[in-house]
């Protein structure tokens, strides 16, 4: 039985802790905050409750596997999963609307033809066929296996170029894919939204980012009743049932190195905890900047996703009166100025008319009574430099409120009578993300191509005995990918060099 110290109680860290405890190891988790869940947080006020991180779950099989492997009680006995159907409603600047079904390729083709005109669905379907090729080429190395030592195959973009006459023309970025292959600015906006929703700039994201809409439209979108925070509660309870120890309000100041390997941690109060392995689940930029896991400076920090650093602005709305019948759970109000949105993202400024995702769960557990509704708005923005004093414009309260107002104005197209129903709103910016995690950024899932720039840190750290888990480690951000990182780290510790990935 090994002694294992875990830094942070995020979703990936807890997934690793539960698996390691079931394998017979002694696991202790040290979390500087007063609660667990990491980015899967909760904001509560006046009987309303909101997820402060992701609102929907993709690839739930990752968490089903965790609950099967760590006990006899399956995931669905611990949380209620509901397929979101339609998966998303899309409102475009010209007044067109598309209602996309959940996990139905044929239904999506028909919906796009109905909403955007004949041929739109066929073009989208052809793009997803190429995205399927990219997914099948990279699924195991980018999701289910540890990163290989030789990253050069993953540095090449696996997205196949479509044939144009006798030639095949490759597109270097996702924005180029949309422009060249979809033939409709609304379809291009749809494609770019998937990149934005995962925290990627479409102008710099590789063509392989087409796997993001492929993944959602193939495997579906799910809502956890009670909000995604209910999944964090269930994972925490599973850890407790497997005798994982938690110490909240307890930061880690340093990883102890002895004889060339990690040998424990030094807590913020100076106490030294010996360990045979250390699992670091806190955001890597903060851990390196604070010298918890090594020298500070970008030259010391292991690989993490580069490109335009993006974060999220979230606006929680408390509304009087219930959600109307037949309302879509997720509506995307696309920007009428996509070029301006791209320029603002690249320039680190706030877009005047952003693309806004509107989540309306209609969940009785999240509102004070049946005569109220809670709505969450999100927009992807430039996050700013973590080493800067404010991480972009987030110190300018007037600019933040102006951007939130623009988001609410966009959301009026999705929520009938929004202004008249509004009781109050709560705004969260990358500055709040920095306060909670030590980084303004929200990491996205690993992507092939872009010369390897979007491959996160490998799970084994440069220091033997130290492992990285969570959204900043392989295979990247998002609940499903964070959960898989826990499986990979647990496999590397329990099986060592023989571990070849999840099956």
C-alpha cells in the first residue's frame, strides 16, 4: 500500500483519488479552498443556485466507468442524467433559426436544411464525416492513453482535406475550414461556436477542432439534475466511501524532493507530509508560479495549451415567473459581427456584440419555487496574462458591466420578457476564475495539429513520483477529459510502465 498525497480537490483529482483508494492505497487530499469540485462550483443566493462552471455533461461514459470501477453503485443511482433534447437552439443575426436534436446525425442534417436552406445539412454532414476520420485517428492517444514520448505524430493535423477537382486543399485552422468547406457564414458561425464554447480561438484552432462538434453530435449532451455540482457531490461522496481523507482550507506550499523523486508535500502551515507519490490537481500555471512544484518562469512550466488565452464571462440571472413550456435548455445567440468578435479575442479586448450561450435548465432544485427561473449566460473572451495585475480589462468595472449588459441584450432573443422578469444578476469574469484557481484561463481539451501547441502537460511530471491531473494535464479541460486524466494517473501509479491506457 502506497501513501499518496493529492494537491487539490478538483474533478480530475477526486477521480484519481477514488481509483487509487480502491486499488488499496492510502490517499489524502489537500485543498486550499473550503470545498471540492474545482471549476465545478456553485453560486447560491435568495433560493437560487447556479453552476459556476460547465452546465452540461458530454461523454458521460467516463464517469460511469469511474463509478463502476470504484464500487457496486452505478452513476445513475447517485445522480440523475437527462439527455438534453434539442441539444441546442441557434439564433443567427439574419433571423434564421436552427433547432439541433441530440445525438442524431440525420436529424441534424434535416434541421439545418429546414433552418438554413436546402444543402446546408449535407455540407455540415460532409464536414462531420471528415471530423469522424480525425476523431478515429486520435481518440485513443488524445483521450484514453498517456501521451507518447514522441509527440510528432500528434503535432500533425489529422483532419483530412476535402477534394477540390483533382486536388485536395488543406485548411490550417478551424476558421478556414468553415470558410472553405461550409459555403454559408451561418454554418461557419455554428462551427466556430463549438470552438469558442471549449475555449479555443477559431482563428488559431487547428482544423482538427472539428472533432468537438463531432463528439457532441455523436455522443450527445446530458444534464445532471440539480446541476453539474451534483456530480461533484457524488464523486466526493464516492471518495469518502472509499476512505479518501480530505483536508479543506489546507494549501500545499511545496512538493518535497528526496533522492531525485517526489517524497511528500509541505503544507501551508509548515507541516511535512510524507508520501510515496504526489498527484497535483491544481492548475499548473499557479503551481509553477508559486513554486509549489518547481522553479517559476515559463521555461520551467511543462507544456500546456498555447495560443490566444481565453476565459469566460458568466452572468447568472434570477428571474420571476417560470420558464415557458417547450423552451430549449441551451440557446446560442450568434454575434451579428463575427469578424469583430474574432478581432476582440485576438486583441485582448471586449467584443461589443458577443456570441452568447443561454442555459435555461428549468430545474426545480435550483430555484426558490415554481414561480421563478434561473438562467446562465456565458461568453468566451480573451483572458489576459496570468502574470499581469488584472488579466485584461477585468479591473475596469464599467467595462465589465457594459459587457454583461451586451450579453443580457443578446439573451433577450432567447428568453421572452427577460428585462421585465429580471430580479438581479451576478457577473463572473476571468478575474473570479483567477481568484478561485490561480489562472484567468479555462483550459480546453487536447487537440492534435498546431505543431503540438494544444497538447497539455503529460501526466507524469518531470520529477519522478509526481503526476499531473485535471484540466491542465493530459487529456485537457472539461469534465469528461478531467475524469479521464484521473483514470490515466491512477493507471500510471498502480501499473507503472506497463500501463497502456483505459480500455
